[in-house]
C-alpha cells in the first residue's frame, strides 16, 4: 500500500524537502501519498500492464476516462513510458461523446471506472479499432481487464520505449466552447519536454513552483490543463495535491485550503467567482502563498475581492490546448488587473491584422505566435486527421489563436474576446469581457455573458445575460436593468453599455466551466 510520508524535514541527502509526489484526498478521510520513488515503481508496473496484458505498442492510442483518482496520474506516466498516445476525457461525457471520441481517435483501448463502464459498453459495437477495455475498480466486470489485479502482479522493472521528441505523446480535446471539440496532438517535446526543459521559467514564475511546494490545480482530468498538474509540478519536484471532488464545491475548496499545507493554487475564473461569492465569514489559508487562473479572462473585480480576502494576487495566464502558456503574469512583475501579462519565454507573441501584418501597441487585432522561420517547440503538432483545419491556423509567419486582443506600450497583452464574440455595434467594436467585468462590479451581479443581438437600426447591439445574487432576484427587473445600465456607463466607455438585458438563473457553460457565448448569440439571431 501507499507509504505515508511527512512533509517536514529533509531526505537522506539532506537537500530536498520530503514533499511527496502525489497527495490525494477524497474528502471523506481517505488519503494516498506517493513519494517520487513510489511513483516510479508503480508507474513502471502500470507500464507493464499497458504493454503486457493490453498489448499496446508504441504509438497506439488510448482513451483515459477517470475521475481525479491517483490511477489517472499513474497511467499518464505509464503511457509516456510505453509511448502510448494518451487521450484524456472527462467523466461527464455522454455515450454519444464517448462514441465520437473513440471513432475519431481510432483508439485501441479504453481505460475507465465503474461509473462509465456501461456507457462504453453501449457504444463499443460501433468502435472497430477498440481492442481492450481496462477497468480501474475494486471489483471485476465481464469483458474488462482488471487494472488492480494486473498491477499487483506486474513486474516493477520496465524499459522505456524509445520515443523521439516529435512523436505524439497525447491528444487533448479542446473545450468545445465554439463548436465540436478538436483533437489536438502534442508531441513528447511540445508538452512534456517543452514544459519541463524549455519553459521552466514560465512555470517557475507563473506558478512559482519549487520542490517544497504543494500545488493544487483543480482542473478536471479531461483537459489539457490537467497536464499541468503533471509536468509543471513534477518537473519542479513539487507535490501534486488532488482532491477527488466530483463537482467543484466551494466548501470543499475552503476546507482543503485551510486544512492542508497547500502553497500554490490554480483554478479557473468561474471557480474563483464561485469562491468569492460563497466566501465564509472566517477562513484562513495559512500555507497558501501563490494563486493562478487560466482558461478564461478573470474579472478585475474578482481579483480585487480575492486579494481583499486572502491578501493574495491572482496571477492570470493565457493559453490554449494548442499551446502551452502563451502569456502570463509572472511572479515579481507588476500586475495590471484585466491584462493577461506578458508573453511566455520562448514564444514570440504579436498582434496581427487580417493579412498577417504586425500591429503597433494599442491597436486591436488577432493574438498570434510567430512560427516562421522557426516553429516554437511547444506548439501542437496538428489537429489529428484534419490537415485542412491545421493549415487554417497559419497566416503568413504566424500561428493565429483565434482570439483578439491588444498589446499596450509596456508590452502587456489585453484580451478583447474570441474573434467570433467581438460585437460590432454602429461602427464600434466591443469586447464582451470588458462589459462583463463592468457588470460584475455591481453587487447585484454574480456573473454575466455579453453577446451581440440584432437591432434594426444599429445592426447589432450589446445584450447582457445576467445572473443576479439571491438578494436582488426579487427586485423590479425594469429598475434593475436601468441601474445596471447606468452602472456600466459609468464604469466603462458609455457606448459599451448593454442596451438589452435578460436576467437568467444560470449561463450556458462548457463542461470545463467556460461561458458559451456563441450559444446565446445564436439564439438571439435565430429569434430575429
Ligand atoms: P474550442 O477551441 O473547442 O472552441 P476553447 O478554445 O475554449 O474551445 P481551450 O483550448 O480549452 O478550448 O481554451 C483556449 C481558449 O480559452 C483561448 O483561445 C481563449 O479564448 C480562452 N482563454 C484561456 N485563457 C484565457 C485568459 N487568461 N484570458 C482570456 N481568454 C483565455
Ligand atoms: Mg479554441
């Protein structure tokens, strides 16, 4: 069984503090702690399961659908050892999603637990490439290999497959904020080695991780962001803290941050919004010293509330499944709230126009990464089996992100919106995020989504979908709308105020918690 280590003191060489590699808790008193040595032994055993009973060859693809349990971390490492191309997916996939992923990826195997086994069985007949099913469970199931049994009996020595830096390591599905998720292929270099050897300064300064840190990244196991709780932490010798947390739960987060010596915390804006909204009257996070956010823009108001409460800044980072960290607010740098910070070392980030020309500071355009003459090492290889879509990401000398933004005179980047989300009203271009950030400053607003809505005179106008805090729900909607409009006119340039407003109980979001503005926008325009 897992050996329990203590986090104080030094190891036998007297150098590194004895932080475990993995510290997992389930919230009900169960805990697992693995030292780096144990992780080594167990992942070699797991690698033998993959190349033995599962007959996986270097380059074969495998779908991994597991909740936040230690085996997910183990299997990630085992896949790297065997050269297996890992395709992580979230637990919240439906049968249709699983079928789509299995068919699209032609995965040779699937690894999951009891909760999804029957979902897999319901679609497997239509997945010709599927050769094995591996169950991570205490029990057994007909037609499934038992990971637990196989792991127990597997030898603990294993020879790593000889992979090249450009060989595929993983295929991450994008979040699907704008459409069907895209299969994004990364090589051993672009994610693993890129994060470990080439971008350590980004990790060290954005997440500020060292070997004495205990790092909690709340990302679901289904997204590229989860890979950060492998590469960024372990490349620095930091401990990965994991809370099983089936659903994001503010009380569970508060409890863990107070109870465990977590020093670095990384989450998504939607999570930070929930945390400040559900803040308990008293709660101290004694060990916490560094916070980061990524995935969506984080509202300055939320950063201010977090700081007033915890005394800590939120270091925002900007990246995509296709990239690693593109811009970040690095430790030691002045933080300009609302800005994504400065480019990560190793990326040459520019704002470009529709012809691929570089725009000067202050001009809004598309955020792009220079790929010619030399493509940076840590960009995705391709969208799997989609050369057209892959090609479409390059314009002139640049990889285009599909996001619009600008760079100020100090070299800080500011996110305006996804190219499709930017509103064009009577000649003005309006980024939804700025309006949403103005709205959230008002105490009545929990969160909002701002989209374009058709208008007979202006062509399009700004419309806000607003979630109100409980104490404001019963207010007169007309008056509430007027008050919020006046507030936005004062908080930002008046032409940006939402001419239309709708109060809703919740916003449509992706599984990873991102606001799906395009769903709201399409509804607006369909109605028209
Ligand atoms: P899809 O490509 O399937 O529509 P997605 O773009 O949301 O989904 P991800 O790769 O998970 O999939 O997310 C990357 C995108 O998230 C970026 O292109 C950007 O739009 C947004 N994003 C990430 N971090 C930030 C940030 N700090 N500020 C603003 N936007 C961000
Ligand atoms: Mg995208």
